[in-house]
C-alpha cells in the first residue's frame, strides 16, 4: 500500500514537473523571427516603415548619408527596443569596416536627440534610450518613433570598392517592458 | 485520486493555454529589414597629371606667382600667390581628358591664407574652375589643411584651373598651398604628415532648387542644395545692372545670429549642417546698398 501511494506521489510530481517545464519553456521563448517588415506573435508587434528604402548611387569615399525610418509599436503592450546595422557587399571579400554609423537620432515627442557615440562600427548595438539617456525609451502600444541613422563611407576606401554595391539592413530587437523580460539572445 | 486528477488536469490546461497562445510577460522579438542600398561610384581613375607635385610643376600651366615649396619634407606642395609678388591672379591649370559618360570627383588638399581686411571690396578668394565655370569658391582662410571634394561636370574635355585672386588692389594677395589634386580618391591620411587634414566636405550633385521671390527686375537669385548630410548650399547671383551690389544674408533657426555675407559673388557655398545636425531652416535675403530687401528665400533641410 505504501509503495502504491509512493508511486502515485512520484507520478503526480513527475507530471507536475513536466508540465511546469513545458509551461516555462512556453513562457520564456515566445518569440518570432521575420525577414520582412512586420513581425507579430502574441500581443507584441512592431513595424519598421520607410517611404522607400534609401537608394544612393555614385557613392564616394567620405560620403555621408542619412537613413530614416519609423518604428511603430503595433502590439498591445509597451516595449523597449534596440538594434544594429549590418552591411553586405556585392563582393563578399570587401570589408564593412569602411562604413561607420555616425549618429542615431530619435524623434519622440520632444526634440530629436542622439543615442549613439560618434563613429561606431557596423554591428554595434544601439539601445533606444529615453531623451535623458538614463533609461530605455518606453514605446507605448500604438506609438511611433522616428529613427534617423547617419552612415559614413570612409575616406580610405580603396579602388576595389569601385562599382560595387552595399546593402544595409536593420536588425531590431524588442521586448516587453515588464520586469523579468529579457532581450533575445540573437537578433 | 480525484484530487490528483483535477490538479493534473488543471496544470495540463494551463500548459496547453500557455503553449498555444503564448500568454506571457516575457516575449521578445527580432526582425531584420533592408533599409538602404548604396552603389559605389565606378570611376575613380586618375586624370590629373602630377597632382601630388612629385615632378615639381611638370604638367601644369602657371599664372602669376607659383613655386614648389617642399618645406615639409615628405609632402610636395605648390605655393600659389605671395604677399611679395603683385599679381591680380595666381594659379595653375591643366587640360583634362574625361569620359563624358562617367562621373568624376576631384579631391583637393589645400591651405588658404587671406589677410585682406577689406574682403568685401577686394574680393580675395580661392576658386576652382572647369572651363572657366566655378565648381568651388571660398574666401575662408584655413589654419590647417583642408580636404575638399568637388564633383566635376560631365564633360569630355575641360580645363581645370585653381586660382587665387584679389580683384581690388594688389596690396594683399591671398596665399594658397596645394598638396594634392586627384580624381583617384582622397588623400589617405595614414602615414601622411598632414596632421590636421580636415573632414571631407561631401558635395554631390545638386538635386533641387528652392523657390525664391524675385522683387527686383534684373536680379536673379538661384539657390540649390545637394542631397547629402553635409549639405552645401550654393548660390549664384547675377545682375544685368552694374550698379546692383546687394548684400546677402543668412538666418537660421539653429541660432539667432544673422550671418551677413560680405558681398556678391558669382558662386558661393556654405556648409549648412554639421556636428550631427540633421535638420535646419535657413532664411536668405538679399539686400541692396540701402538695406532694402531685394529677394528672400527659405531653405528647409530635413
């Protein structure tokens, strides 16, 4: 009888443990990856909008360009966001070190403010912080912020870059603002 | 037993709910999107002969006072204009052969000294011309070397001229030093003893003309701005009246100071945005000798 009772208890604990693990997994890995403009899962959704992607021809060494886009929290919960730029040359052997992010500016209710240091390399993450830059900017549901990224091509670009093309992509990560939420490990 | 069954069933339902609807306060999301594409200019080939002056002045036509000055040992440089030599114009020139179907850019490294105190009267200046048409013009003295980028017009052949002048008296002549002239790309600063090569001022093709209000017949103001984040405003004022000598002023929302440009010029440029600024509103006005407004214009950069 004791063995039977013990077995029942073990089974119950086992099932509870399994369910707890399952629920936890569901709890912490709710995420999505999308290669298009909008990603939506659960109650969190963010869109990246441009009138049209910036297309520049006849880029010259030393050239400086600004890329504008809007981030809209189309979900139902406030979010924090961060991102980085990634570049791909038409000739894979070419280095992206000749491009630097000169500035990232945010327009959100108040005057535009800068959130990055001068001259960061591609791949460097920028946190979308509040205007005082002490904390993160909370982007409410339905709210849109404008992001203006300035990129510069180095004066030291050599001739092998002539005639080649560069595609710049924005990698964006967002998380909910509630305590305990965490950034994705990769984005 | 029933109690255990209810507990298990409840947990199972919670699990299924979480799994299906992902009800959680801990979502995080990622996205990736292409936001820009750039095509690098495909023709930086060199069309300047002896643009680094390693062969002294070979390949250049000279005007006025011009001499090689190699005081800085490694860098060869040419000095154009001298306080001790009275010439109205000093300069160097060279005929270029270009492919009219390709876009060329000219990189210049220069240093300019103007001591003229009556700048508005004597118009001391440094200018770069292609077939007598100015593509760059400045009256600003520079303490350090400046690296300048100038887009060249689409021409098959053209005479490149670098001129320093004083159109008034000859008492004070601007002095220009040139260390580098090239269509093959900027001067790489690494290992080059130019301690303060300035940032490249990116001038690209002009794409837009802002509106202007013409109030005075015979007065034409043209404003234009290129598409770049170092936008350089260029303007041209012409007049069919020799008596017309307007002043040109500039006011911006970035500060309350009005900049009164000293005099009329055939071509002038102003760097409008710098230091990370990305937007500005400039108001321009041209005044006659009695400070009557002849024309105004507004330029918005966003």
